[in-house]
């Protein structure tokens, strides 16, 4: 019997999560004959850690149910089918699914997506060709559409979605793309590697002053991953008819008290502007369209992506904690 290792949440964090909130647990895998009809056994090769997972560590319901204490966590993963009771998903197929945080997963065939490795390597299906890339695409084409000549601001711009969003904004016709990141190393990478015209280091001084210098005439589109002071500064800088896509609010995920909203919210009315939240689940129908575009851009090197990789299932909690502290450039993945 093969032993499976998986990460359980064993305590609900108050404030910043700690390593002791997680536990590495060994379990026994079922034999192939024990799989139910239309189930597959997947040996995971890569798994994703993402900021939204922090919200699932709270007890209350959100747009996804909370992680259960003493049970394996969940998230995007990719791997190879090693046993199958599905006629449509034979052994050897590479599939994407949502049962990460474990080395092996028993998954219903209806809940997997076959990954075409001739388009891109396996890890890309959790990054540029996965929900990470789709989030950037939906934000900039559906939620806060970029128009020719727009000035675009992206926060957490060196992260998984942000590093793609800046390049995509340019492809969609933006005249100037500005990114905010933490620290001089990341700020430098925004301009050198991720196609940004200007970079704001939010640790280096007043965010509003740096934004005014980078975009003296204001901005048209803001892709928000941070909330807090970034959202306040973006609303102040927004031009008439501007658009904001609220993708995340990582500045508040570890808050232990209610976080007040921006005091300048009514300025949106005076500017005839919009602020719209987005759930990526509502845009899954765009996956074929996005993959068709992104695979071509990856192949011709016009879309630059980077990974920050941790090795081994035992490092998954530390990869998550590092990502939440801004320790990643591009997509944070765990190689299993």
C-alpha cells in the first residue's frame, strides 16, 4: 500500500498564520480496484498556494467553504493519472484539478481538466494557462476593460496575477502601465522583466506621491490585489470614467478587527467611475479563449512568466507563509 502525505489545517489562525497551524499527515491510498466508477487516482506533481486560501482558514462561509480542521486542505494541482476507472481519462493522462495539498488525490473524472503538455509544461497550467492567467485576462477585458490609450495601475504587480496583468494591459492597448510592488528588487523587475513603464515601491515612501509622479494626469484602470491604502490612492488618481477591478485585498487578510473601507469612495460617483469585484469562477467560460491566446504568447516569448518554487509537500505551509509575506516573484508553486 502506497503512503500518501497531505497537509491538514489543525488550527484557525488569528492574524498571521503560523507553521503550527498546519500538520503533515500520512494516510494510506486506496488500491486501484477500490476506486469508485468514474474516479481517477492522480499523483500530483505540482500544487499552487494562493492568497485566497487565507480567507478559507476563517470559520465563516465565504464564496468558498472554509477549510475543515483536521482534514486535507484544497487548491489547484496538476499531476499524472496512475489509476483510472474512467473511460475518458486513461492512465498516463496529465490533469489539473482542485485537490492539492497532498501527494496523491482521488478525483472524480468530471472534476479534472486534461492538460495538453504540447502547449506548455505542466507548471504553466497552474500559472499563465490556469486561473492565474485567466484572472488577469478577465479583469482587464470584462471587469475593468482596457481601452486604447489607457493608463493602467496594477498592485502586487510582481505577483502571480500582477506579473501577467501588466504585460496583458500593454497587449490590450494601454499607453502606460504602472505597477506597485514591495522593495527595490521587485520594483526593478517590474520594468526590466514584466513590461511595466514605471514601478512604485510602496515601502519607499508615500504611495500617493509616487503614483502622482508616475501618472501625473491620473489613471484609467486599476487592478486591485491589495485594498487599503492602494485602493484609496487609486480612487484619488482615477480619471473620469475610470474602472477598478477588485481582485483581492491581501492587506486585510490577516486582520483581527474589521477593516474600514476607503474614506474617498464617493469620489467614484463624481468621476462617473466603477469599482467592480470579481470571482474567477464566473469567467471559466473564457478559458478556451484565454488559453488559445496565452499559449501562443508563451511560445513566441512575448509573455514573460516566472515561478518561485518550493520543493516537497512538507514545504507547502512555508511556501504559503512566504507568499503571504511577499516572498515570491511570479507564481508560487510547490513541486511534489
